[in-house]
C-alpha cells in the first residue's frame, strides 16, 4: 500500500515495487511548502468531485483499484486508491501533480 511520509522539508508518496509497476511511476517527492491543503473524502470514486480525467498511464478497475496518473485539461492527479473506503487528498501548488489521492 502507498504510504505518505513527511520529513522536515519534503513530503513523499512512497510506492511498493508492485505499485510502481502498476502505476508506471516511481515514488514521488515534493517540497513540503508546496502542500496547500489536505482533506478526507468519503467516496474517492466520485468522478464529478474527486477523480476527474482519464487514467494514462496506470492501472484501473472501477471501484477496485485506481493506480497511476489521471489527466485532464490543464492538470494531472496521481491516484493510489484501493476499494471503496475513504481517501485522503493532498493538494499541491506548482508541482508535476496537482493532487495525490490516496487510500
């Protein structure tokens, strides 16, 4: 399972070996001052509010797993979502990904 690790200066989304393969991406590290806000959502699968865009690249089975990049016009999000439980959303400014969505 993906883990979010915070240090003094950075925040890292650490992926396991299998998650890296499924997401076609490695672990991601951003400066901590780029983190704008963090909040929890009860239904990360809500396409109108949380997971918007198209998966490319990555692995996706609706309501089971969304692992990888979601792209839409003007932004990219990174998802590591498993099952139907709640997820935490990390919003960033000025980074490769606009948000991380993690269960």
